[in-house]
């Protein structure tokens, strides 16, 4: 593309769609060559905030109390119910 080729030709040569080439061009224009480096995907936002995660970690580390929690070891379903 920098040498005057078309985006369609670049997509064909790279084996990608025209939309991907467009995304690459936008990333290059925004951040230069560093913009083309593989980035970590943002992923889903966390359901729990930092305080809630800290409380959950404390609960896991303390372990269940069989008489109070009704289990002798934590399972995901038990922790889910505890969070709920």
C-alpha cells in the first residue's frame, strides 16, 4: 500500500479480508509501525470489583466451615452461591 498498491491487492497477497487491511491501515496511521504489533484483546469487563475479588480470595483462603457452609471444600457452585 505504501508503494502505491491497492488495498484489495494487499488483502489478496496477505490472505486476509479487505476489512482487516483497513483495520491495519488505521492502526498504522494512529500509532505507526508499533500499532501493527499484536495487542492483547480487551476481553470482557470483570463482574466483580476489586473489593469483591479481595473478599472472595479471603473466603477461598480461609476455607469453608462445614457447620456454617454445609461443605468441606469449596466448589465453584458453592462459591457462586456465596457471591450471590
